C-alpha cells in the first residue's frame, strides 16, 4: 500500500485519496470499495481503482470477486447519476457545476456532441477509460439517451475496466504492482484506440 500511496492518483486531493486508501487496512474494505464505486459514478472524485488494487493484492478477497462487486456498485451508481440528470438536474445543476470536479457547461456540451456522434460507444468508453464516468452518467439523464442502452454500455465498460485490472493482479500478483500503478490507464487508452479503429473498419466495410 505504501508504494501506491506515494503516487497522487490522477492528481486528486491527498487527504481524500488517503482516506479512501485507509479502508484497505480495515475489516470494511469490501463494503467501502462498493460504496466508493457507487459514489464515484455520480459525484465522488476518487476512482475505486487504487483501493481495488490494495484489497486484491492484500488477498482479503479474490480479485475477480472484488471486480464484480466494483462493477455492480459502479453501474448502480451510474443509474442514480442518470436519474439525477433526468429528474433532478434543475435543482441540482448549480451544486455539481460549483462543487464537483469535472462538471462544467463546456464539458456537458462536449459530452452531448459525443452522444450525438457515438451514442452507445460514448458511454462504453466512459465506463472503460479514465474519462470521468460521472459526467456521462448525469448528462445521459439530462439529454435523455436510451436508458437500456445506457445500462448495457455501462455494464460492459465498467466490467471490462475492473475485470482487466483484477485479471492482471490475479495472473501476476504483487510483481505487477508498479506496472499497474503507472501504466494501467495508458493500456486502457491504447485499448480504446483499438476499439475505435475496429468500429471504423466495420463502418467502412
């Protein structure tokens, strides 16, 4: 855990990051992982990935089981984000724009353009990559994108992200700790490029 703490994960506030990480040293690590996964899908700024790494490496639960918990909680949180955007945005937009990192009128316009161009793929990629998933979940409700497709894309994107991380830990164990800490997001971006290229090839066939 100490090595992971030395890196300020994605330049997030240090105290909040350390608060998240301290759950890996308690008996409540798995419930905390689920709670953070749920909250991160709509408003919480710290992703669950570093806590998932610590819990999996600490062998407090099987990595794949932790990934499943993470996915379920994250998608459930994404659905709540969609509901906030669809039904409560008029009374909550000022709170998100003023206090939640990543939420700006400009980001919403960018996300709307992505929805118009990519639809399902936009949500899938947001669930998979370091793109702030919370902006897509809430804006999905604001713009009224197809709900079943939103849920399906969220499940696929979040599951692929968390199970890929858990798979690396299961296969390589603690020896891959530094590699994951430094390069996991880069691998996700490379995978994103391959997906986009694949869709482009299919579109032009």
